[in-house]
C-alpha cells in the first residue's frame, strides 16, 4: 500500500495538523527550479550579460552565485526544513519577534503575484497571435496601441481592455485551481510536467535559433568578453542582483517549499542542483535570445549593438515578434516561444501564491481550498482592475521597480538579521544542515552570509537614494509616491499588523528534529544538553534507533 502523503509527528507530540509533503526529492527539486526559473531568466539575464561586459560578466556572475546565491539559498532551506512552517511561522520559531519578517515576504509575494499574472496573460495572448502573426510588420505599434491600448503615462484609467482582461481571468482561474489541489496534487504535478516541457521546448528554440543566418554574430555579441568592466563596481552589483533575483531569494518561497520536505531529507544537495540548474537555463536562454537577435540584425543589415529592446517587456513583446514575422516557420517558433513564457511564468507564479496560501493556512487553520479561493479571488480582483486597464503597463513598471529593487533586498536583510544576528541561530542551522545533508556547509557559511549582507545593505541604500533623488521612468512625483513608495509602505504595514493576529494553534513548540541535544548544542537558556554529537534519527517520526 502506498504511504499516505501526510508527515508523521515525532513521538509524544501533537500531530502537525496533517501537513503535506513532497512525494520525493525529485519533486522538490523540480518545484524549486520552477520557482527560480521564470521570466527573468529569459528576458533579464541575456540583457544584463550583454550590457555588463558580455563573456566577462560570467566571472562576477559565477562568484556571486558561489558567495551569495548558494549561501542564502542554504539559509532559506535550513530555516524552512528545521522550523517546519510557512515564512511567518518559521521566522516566529526562529525568534518570537521575527514573525513580521515572514509576513514581509508574504506581502512581497502578494504584490508580485498581482502583476506577474498580467505578463503571463500577455504571453498567453501572444501565443494565440503567433499562429496568425497578428502583430504584423509593426509589433511596437501593435503592442502599445492595439493590444494594451495604452493611455497617458503616470495616470490612472478605469478603461478595462477586454483583450487583456479575458486571458488574465483564465490565468487566475488556473492558478486558483492548482492551489486548491494542494502541494502534492496541484503544485507538484504542475512542476513535474511543466519544467521538463519548458526545458525541452526552449532547447528546441535554442537549436533552431543557432542555425539562423547571423546567429553567430549574436552569440559573439553576448559572449565576447570586455574585461575592463571588471573594475566597475556597478557590474559586480548587477551580477549579485541578477543571481539574487533569479533564484527567488527572500520571497519566502524556498522557506515554504523546504517546510514540505520530509524530516530526513538531504537539504544542501538539492539546493545546489536548483542553483546550477537555474543558471544553466539562464545560459540556454542567453544563447536562444542572442542567436535570434543576431538573425534580426542580419535581416535589417545592422550590427547587434544597434538593436533596441534587448531585455524586459520590449524583448518579448516587440523585438521577438519582429523576428518571428520575418523568419521561416515563424508561426511555430513564435508559438513555442510564448508557450515557454507561459510555462516559466506559471511555475513561478504558483510558487509565490503558494507562499501566501501556506501562511494563511498556518495562521488561521484554513484548508487549501478555502485559502486558494479566498486569496485567489481577492488577488484576481485587484490584478484585473489594476493591470488590465489602459494604464496597466505603467503601473506594472512602477510597482515592479520598487518591490523588486527595494522590497526583496530589504526582506533579505531582515531575514538574515533575524536568523543570524538577533535569533543567533547560525550555528544551530549549520549543524542542522550538516546532520541531514550529504554536503556540509561548514562553519564559514554563516560568516559568509553576514558579509554578503553588507553588500545587500549597500544595494538597498544606493537604490533607495537614487529613486528618491531622481525618480523613475519620467513618471510624476505623486504617481511615484502613491504606487512606488506606497507599495513599500503596504508591505511594511502587513509586516507590522499581521503578527498581532492570534494563531489558531500553539506555534511555540516546533518539535525540532534533530533536537538541539542531538546536534550537540546548548538549549536556549544556555544549559549544555550533551557533549557528544549523537547520530540523527533514521525514521520520519523523529525517533532515534
């Protein structure tokens, strides 16, 4: 008989309210990769590499991955796996006053989920447009005027664009349905099917792009190194920023996903697979994108450096449609490209929405269906009103800038401070990883995370000063205050208010496994529990053989 998909509680403790878990290590890895691999890998990484030294950018990128990406990924996995809860619950167990940090992450996920669905909806529409090449010979005019029906920048419009609203409703309906099915039947199955399909589809796109005329010029433009940029601090900050945002760090996603792993699970090994798998997909995306841009430059008779719109929204919805309209078999190529965007976006969207859902399930004791409907319907209503209007693109641009460039970095700083500085859990988490994992992080790991925090603080302060001093995108000051700084204020408000609401159950006793005694650590009041490092239990009940 198959083992039931509910985690058993340690002997002599209250059951953990039937908390679900992944069916196995592969399911967790695919789900974590699904969260990490998103739209940013396809439209942000190639542009970042090209603008910051080409092949030379790989040096700071790799160092950033090793010194920041992987250590912080270890930290989030360790917190989630040891303290067995969503971001707010796990952070509360790290330190009683740190619950707000978890809700800060949840609020960031909520904001990102609102506009991420809009981009997926655009991709879904363009998947359909590709079969008939509806965007014609002027994709920029089609995207701005015919599809989005853009209004005046820096204003709000009540005009809902039906062509955007309908696919947006479909995306939200699918999201709610997947969340309602829970971790095993919903989130896991989506990623087990979606991630291999995404890799195969984008792999075919990359191979096709490499055989286009001019493809080698595009690849050369991407990877030709300019080593002089290595002395520019902005290039290093860009590399750390790309790694940080690409791995879904400080969203609370990895804390939540790790909490669904069995107690006896290898933590660091899969985290490394996720980190390098994500970077590998970014390189694959870079090859496909710049080979295609090389073809576009060849057709137009210009150099790759003369092309405009090589990253972000313009790359996907203006530049690529221009290529698709001119290349042989463009309809199929376009359909596969936008299908890849939908898959990459959907797996990432589900991860941030599951982070929100898990937090409310833990806090109020709701089941997955109730939470999916409540959270999903509220999010869908706000998303449709805000991002299917004729000014939705400008709102998306502003909210994304503040939530990504400031909110996520602030959340990371707060998480590290709570876990390693105020909670003083660094040694405990290091011993926990060593006990349950095949690859031990070593004592250097908490110290390395602390050093990286200084860089994060610098990134946050410099970006905040820049936005406060120079504004953004030419938008009016009142617009920036309302929807830029207002976004940060909303996230902070959630972090302050939610900890005041009562939990539906006792959350102070997480039934830690391995126990502090088994890890050779003193208890929380300083009494030494054991002098020996005892073997960890070999069963899921937390019992020592």
